[in-house]
C-alpha cells in the first residue's frame, strides 16, 4: 500500500535567503498571471481553444528573453507554476473549483522544486537550488522518499513542505464502529457517550480582532502604521487558524486510532452557513440570530474535521461513511417514533410516544450509527449481487 504524506517545517532563513525566496515567489506569480492572461486572450479569439502545459511551456524562452530578470529564477519554479495553472483549469472543468484567478502579491506566496534539493536531517538544514542551505526547525523525522519541496510564506514566516511517498503493509484497524453527531454546544458526540467540547478559537479572539480592525480603520491606507496594524491582524488570524487546526488534528487522530468504521453526517456546510439577509424585495428573518449561528458553524470547521478523519482512517485501515442527516435528531432510538417535538431543546430529547429521555446529541449519534450500518449493508449486498450477476453472465457466454 502506497501512502503520501507531507511534512511541514518552519525555516530559519538569513537575509540573503529571504530576498531570493521573495524573488522566486514574484517570478512564479508573474508567470502564472501572464499564462492565465494569455489563455484568456486565446480563448476569446477561438472558443474551441483548450489550455495545455506543453503549449504554454514553449513560450517560456521568449518570456525570459523579454523579461531578463526571469533568468535569475530557477527554471523548475517557473515550470511548476505553469503546472499549477494547468491543475487549476483541470479542477475547474471537473467542477471541483472556480475559474482560475490572478494571483496577488503577499497572498499565498509559494514556489516548488520537484528535484535538485537536498535534506540534511542531522544538521537540520535544507538545500534549495539557487538559494543555498537553509536551516529549519527539525521537529520530527521525515519518512519515505521525498518527491518535491514547496516553500511558502505566511505572516512573515517561511515554511518548507516536503511531500513524501512510502509503502506500508495493509494496516489492521483497531476498535469497532462508532457514529458521530456534530453540533454547536458539543463539537462532536460519539454513539458510545463520549463527547468533545468545542474550542471556539474565533470566539475567544473576537474582541481582540475587532479592536485591531478598529485601530486599522483609523489609519491612512497603505501608510507605515496601516501596514503594521494589518500585520497584527494577519498574525491573529493565523493564531486562530492554528489553534483550530491543532484541536481538530488531536481529536481526529484519537478517533481514527480507536475505531475501524466511523459514520458521520453528510452535511452541506456551505448551505447551512448561508446568509439570511435576503434582498431588497424579500427581506430575511432573524438575520442577527442566523449570523451568529453561521459564525459558530464555521468556527467549528466541520468540513475540515471530516477531511482529516477520512485520510487518517485510511492510514490506519479504517473506513469513513457519510450518512444522510435527515431525522437523525428527531428519531427515538427506543421505539423509532419520528417527530420534531421529540427534541425539546438543544440538549434534551424526550420521545412523545414512549417517554424515552436522553441527551439530544447522543441520540443523534446513535441514529447515525444505525443508519450507517444499514447503508453499509445495502452497499455490500449490491456489490455481491452485481458480482454474482457478472459471474452468471460469464458462465452463459462460456456455454454458448
């Protein structure tokens, strides 16, 4: 079984390294934007024109002749930038992302080396072509064969992400099945009664963030003090994101290591967190309350939690199953009665038919577990039936 993992480290570059890395980021961004503009022009001239890496890569020598400063950048960096654009178009046509947009300076600056780099773990340093040896914070050992290195900048800090690939034996999962109900009062409730409290990292720093944004609004735009205030806000946003991400990693790791099959609600978070303002003709209702609910939902980061669970269960040989969330919090696990009156409040569940009482989130987790088992059994039966039908057709063809 082949696994791919990424190991991210913070770099400790010198001044000359920072200047070169900023220059490489600028060159990669320039080539990306120029290739995107060229693609748009070609499409306007010919609606049947399709973007291809080979076509645009043949224009690189001419661009280097026109813009001499591109020659100071490593050629692989420019080529990888074009490959990123090709991937963006591919994802767009697969309806997995929006149409590619022009890159802005200072926003997700990065560049990548597919080869030519060297890693010296004993001395905690990384060699980058045309940049030199750069020291990094060696927090853990790298496992597998390094395929590429991506250098990125965020909030004034530089990071190196090493993508590796290695083979492992088929892992054997530990534990049994569990259903998970996501919520606001409780971040995640398991069908065995275990639950995790929400971290609410944004809510914790909300007042501090509002104060910094107010200070920034009183300063002249693009002035030195305005840039300082903007830097403080960016660092605070990074702190909020890192706090949330760290908490999600800890919970998802714990669940994936102790369970073989995990059933989760197949939630459409983007639809659940839509604004309720409405428009000029049809005004929304309870806009302030819905805004607070949307903020709480996005602060929990349910989609990211499910994404982490998916690949970590794969590492441990487990399986993640998405379950339809319809009526999972309204169905009585004792008698099966379905009614919206069964859920008296956010946390209390009381069946109007049999009088069964329990925590509403625990009831939802139990119903998710049962629905997931039934769904998985149906999928297995369908697979067996289709396999048997294929075998039968093969026997008939052999007899004829």
